[in-house]
C-alpha cells in the first residue's frame, strides 16, 4: 500500500510539473483532483465534524457522555445561535428574505469587532510596545561603539516614524514630513522585498521537497 501511495504521488507530481511545458489534460486532472480532495476534506472534517457536529456536541452534551448539560445559559445561547444560523435560509423564501439582513448585520458587526480588535492588539499595539521597550537600557556609549542591538533599535524607531509619516495624509508631504515620507518609502520597499524573498524561498523549498521525493523515495537515485 505504501508503494502504491508513492507511485500515485509521483504521477500526480509529474502531472503538475507538466504545466511547465503547456496546459494539458494531465495537469487539469491533477489540479481538479487536488481541489476536489481539499474541498471534500474541508467540508467533511472541518465544517461537519469539527464545526457543526463538534459545536453541537460541545455545547449540548457533556464531555465523554451523552447527557444534556444543566447549564441553562449555555443551552439558551446555543439555541439562539442555531436560530440565527437558520435565518440564513430565509433568503430562499422571497416573503421572508429580509430576515437574512439581520443575521448578516450581526455577523459582519461581530466579525469586524473581533478582527479590528485582534489587528490592533497584534500589530499596532505590539509594534508600539516593542518599539518603546527596545529603548530600555539604551546606552549612547554602546550605540557609538557600534553595538548591533543599539543600532537596530534606532533603525527600528526611524523606520516606524518614517513609515507612519508616509501614511499620514492629513499633512501635505512637503518639507520635513516629505523627507520623512520618502525615507518611509525606502523602508516599505525593503519590507516588501524581504516578504517577496521569503515567499520565493518558501516556493523553492517546496520544489526541492518534491524533487527529493521523486529522485529519492520514488526512483531511489539519491
């Protein structure tokens, strides 16, 4: 069975690589198979098993048993959530289709609140906090002596200030704000370049992994 799995994986890998020549039926079959398997896995495991059935089991039944939990608050909140979920199907009934706007508004509002709060906490607040805390124990003597950590701290502060200045559109970018904004563009381009290089390195790593599989596990040449 393991040998069969290796051959199937190798053939599908070659079908994907065949796109380097041109679009062909072999590539289409491998692509459709990958998309179909991924969709099936997400639908069955993530949505049904871990999502719908998992939530219902955790909310209505105690762990390891099939007895209803006595917590009335949990039961009421779960029933409300299920009723709100059923409102999505009201869009199929023209007479009651306006009800879907209620649950959509609640979903978008709740999701926006969660996402905005998480983004502010993980990016804005974390960036400000780390920038300030880096100056704890800052020594001018160590900076001028070429201390790597001190130089990085100053560069980080300059980059943050200049980048924020570039996105501060309430003041025209002339004079000092304009110069800071131009420096901010340099830092932004460096960041984009590093991100692109990281993405390319990740794809190259995947390619090396596939080639190692073909030449090693399949053909046993290495």
